[in-house]
C-alpha cells in the first residue's frame, strides 16, 4: 500500500471517528468511496427497523425510490454475505440473473458487494458498480467498509434503543405519550400550512370476552394483527399509536373529513368481515371516534377530548360504528 493511500485511509478513519450521527457517517462513507472509485454508482445498505435490509444512501436512486425499496433477506446473495462475510465481485453484472431480483436498477460492467461486518455480524453492505475494478481499488474499498462498520453498528443500536423507547413492545405502534407528541407537532404543521388533520380513536369491541374465552396470548396475537393492518394503510399520511390497552389511535394527514369517514367505515368493515372470520362466536368489531382540524377547532386538548367523546358515543350506541365529534 502506498504512503498516500495510508494517509487517505487515516483521514477517512479520523473523519468517521469525529462523525456526530449516522447521516454524517454515511456521507463520509459515500464521499470516500467516490474518491477511490470516481464516477461509480454506489449504494449503502444497512439492516435496521426489525432487521429488514434496505438502501439508506445511493447516488443513482431518487429519495422516493430509496424510501420504497426493500431487499429480500432470504435472497441467495444476502445469505451468502451472511455466511461468508466476504466481498462478492461480478465482472459482468448485466449477465448475472441473481442480481436482477436484488437490485432496483440495471447494472453494467463490474459490480462489487462489500459486507459491513461488526462483531462477526452482518450489519449491511456497500454496493459499487463501475466499468472495471483494480485489485488495489477493491482493497481500499474493503478497508473503508471495515472502518465504517463499527461506527455504523453503534448508530443502528442507538436508533433501535430510541425506537424501542417510543414504540409499544407488543404492537409496534407508537406509545400513547409519543403519539400525542406527534399529534401536537403535526397539528402545528397543519395550522401553518392550512392542511387538514384528523384523529381517530379505534376501540376493539368484545375484546374482554375474547380474552376470557381464548386467553391473553391469542388476544395479544389479535392486537398485533390489528396494529399491522393499521400501520400498512399509508405510511406517508397515517401515524398509528396504542392509545390504551384496547384502543388504537390514528393521525390522518392532509385528508378531507369526508374521506376520513370513508376510511373509518372501511376499517370497520375489514375487521368485521375479513380479519376475524374465524372468531364468529365472539365477533370482534371496531368502534371509532373521530375529531378533525379545522372542523372541530384548533386546540390540541379539545380535539383529543372530542375524539374520546365521539368514541364513547360509538360504544354507548352498541359498538361497531363510527361517530364524528
């Protein structure tokens, strides 16, 4: 290794040690890779958010594509990286069929996949695509990946600890406290930009009887199912919380009240007809209370109280219905 290369790697190591957060670390990594391999395409993949590998930085993908793209953890190449923890080089990537299901963009020329390993665990990978790689170039890229792996792992652990502190352990929805904080913040944005914002409180009818008959373990499974369905509606417009043991809360952003009511009705029907077909002897249904900005005012506490009151009315009316404050 040449003296200038050693000095370059020392500079990279110092910059990584001084990085303040994960984004800064990823920027250092991307810039260092581009210095070693000019005019290359580079994507950095890490494993977080319940161990789903996904791209967090790329100079060839749009932010939207990065946000939406996910990698199959069962893909043969991912399994190979997990077991071998060694770089994989494809001299002619366009002819490799197994790459087509792993990468979101078509590649030409050589493609290098470098694992990010910390404490003998695979925490991610760096994917570099260019016309051709030299041996010395690959060595430098592998050293850079080694330098960032430990720091990246620490940042991922910090993010996971933070996520756990604001997330309900059972349902993976936000805790009540964090949901309310998000509600206050989103309401401030809605006021400033003149957007609508609705809050839905969703109570599971007959859940006490269900637990008595089937046990708490099966009841917990149902709570997880409900949360999963709610969290998969629309990540960009909906925020989900666990407001109380059998009550979920939804923030619905930038959606007219009439459409929010339609959404609530659809949710009620989904749970009534589809989600719990096997539990016909104790039908689990939903009672939903809604309040909305600006229709119900702009005071945070009043909007929450209005949603709670609407939910109480839905329950008092027999359940399995939607009430608007």
